[in-house]
């Protein structure tokens, strides 16, 4: 289809978007070309050397090792609710950047996002929001234990395959909750089914969350040309029809594709193998202990992964972002380029799902607040609702624009075939 020009004023085309292999590594390599960070870390228009801070960083060294040589402005702003990080910055300052930023989104002190963030911080003052809640940990451990139990049962009783896959799916989704936070062993629950936490920290956290539904969103362009969510008049009838028809197959096989890509990146690109890359094989090894033979364990495991892929991608692709009434790059962008407003325009909540902690943790729920406060555990997000409503009222925005699960599912197919540009803002 050629290069898509962003309809967000000032958002330039990312260099990593056209690489043959759509990956987190490619996204970061493109950013090193585009961002003018000169091998350092760029925040707004300043360059900082955070090398000596790597192993002191409260969130873990990986966040900084991954982003060296890139512009981390958006991640810095939304990942730090307090002003501690801001106060530390001057000691690492090297010089101003030579070239302007390629990202136009703003964090003005009196803008929507900064206003909301200040209120959210007050709402969270009585909880330790830097760490997950005990209730979340209990749910996560229950889901993983259940996934292992039913996987072992499945080697003897085939009917256990479906609950095994369902609990493994939920374990992956809740692992995503931890992925955004400080390093913790529970984030590796996601690796049990071959999703890579390293890859997801880039493609999901550093790309999708920071630039949802734009040409910078890896989760949007990774499946092009099969799935074309961005409205574009160049979509042919054949491509629109095929994208709808192949959806179930893509859902079911995507995880196998992720597996191949994961280990190609590990051995040929990152050239770095660590403990998380062994974790996916722990489940079939456990299954082989109770299975009649190793072959039965492997076959059962492959079928569980097949259904896990189907369930996970059904949940993920229909969670919050793709509907004709939700902003996608190609639509008419709002003039106010406050980063928080982009998040609101590119996300919609879901009825029922958002009202239950269990459903939110297992179905990517509370999506609007999660995008605004990605490092805050889902159990604490409801505490910020009043701050959210107050800020929306102040800025004359529509806070409650929730859809039903079915509306999201139907809308995702409608979005795949949409070609016209609209003004989709709250």
C-alpha cells in the first residue's frame, strides 16, 4: 500500500515500520535513527546519560537498556506519577538535542494529562501503587496453578484441554498487568505460552501504549497487510474481504508465529538467551511426567497452545481499540495534541468487564484508565475514577463511552473494512 502519511500533525513516518520482520527490535532500531538521541536517552529536548542509573532504576535495568539511544519522553511521563524521577534528571543531563522531536504529543502542565495525573496521585496516596495489590497476586497465582493443573489433567483426559487453554490464556493476560510494572517473577507468567516479555515490553508498552492506533503502533502494523485497521481508501475489496475471512485462522496460529519469531530474535538478532526463554518449555516438561509417554505430552501441549492462541487473540484484538467510532491514524485528529487525549480517543471501555477486578485482569479491562496510568495495578485503578471524571468534566470530554463486548467484536470487523476518514474524538 505504500507509506501511509499520518493524519496526526507533526507525527513523522517511523523508520522501523517498513522492516521485513515486524518486531520490537526493529521498532527500537528505527527509533535510534529517528529520535536524535545520539546514543543517549532523550527526554523532551534534553539528552541524558543514564548508564550509571541502570542497576539503580526502581523499575529494573531492562527498561533503560532497551531504550538507550531513543526518545523516552512519553514513557518517562506516564511511567512516573511522582516527581522523584523529574528531580533526579538534572544530575544526568549532558546537553540539548540537536534535532527537533519526531513526536508531536504534549504534556503541558495545565493540559488534560498532567491535570489528571496530579489528581490520580492524590487518589492513590493511601496505597502502595508502586507494587501490585495482594488481591491481584492471589488471582494471578490461582490462574497459573489452574493452568498447570488442567494441562497435567489434559494428558489423560482430553476434555481438560479447553480449561487448560483458558487458564493459560488468562495467565498471559494477567501477566501483562505485571509487565508494565517493576520487574517481578509474575510477569513471566506471560512467557509460559511463548509470548515474549522482552518483545511485549517493546511492542506493547513502548509502542502500542504510547502511540495507540497510530502509524507508530507496532500492534497495528505488525499484521499488515493481512489486518489493515487504519482507514485507507486504497484498501481493495479483496483485501477487506480476506482480512475478515482469515481472522479465526490468524487468531489460532498467531502464537505459533510468535514462537518462531521469538527464537529467531533470541539467537540471530538479540543474541541474548536468558531464563525467560526457557520458561515456555517448563509446561510440556511437567506434562511429560504424568503423560503415558513424551509424545502424548507434546501433542497435548501443542493443542493447548493452539486454543490459547485462539482465546488470547480473540480477547486482545477485541479488547478496546478497533471500532469505526474509535480514532485510528487516517482519521481527522484533534487540534489539541495532549498525549492523554490521544489515549482517550484511541480507547473505549467495556460494560460488565470493567466493573469486575477478575474480568479486568483476564480480559484487558479498565482499558482507559490503564492507558493513562499503565504502571498502576488494576486493583487500584478504580480509586482514580473520581479524578478521571472530574478532569473529563473540566476539559469537556465524554468520560463514559463504554461499549458492550459484542460491539467491540462486531466493530473490529467493521474497522478492518473501513476506508473513510472520520472525526473520532471524545
